[in-house]
């Protein structure tokens, strides 16, 4: 278990990513890996910030 999860003991983990076409985390399957690793619910939130605002 990761130190932050062990120390904080959350009852929910929220992972926020860019949309799939811009997300490195999603290409690494981070959301599903977290769901398998932790015994608490994992929620995935997609940020739809326009590229011109984000600076990309």
C-alpha cells in the first residue's frame, strides 16, 4: 500500500485526468490499476479544459 493511502486512510480515491487522447495516465491504465490495488472506491473524473486555456 502506498504511504499516502496508508497514512490518510481515505474512504474514496478520485483520479482526475485529461481526456483519453491527451492522458498519459489513462494510457498506463492507472484508474483500473488503482481499483484493483485499493479496497476503497476509485472514481475517475475527466477534465475537459480547452487546450488554449490549458496552455497546450
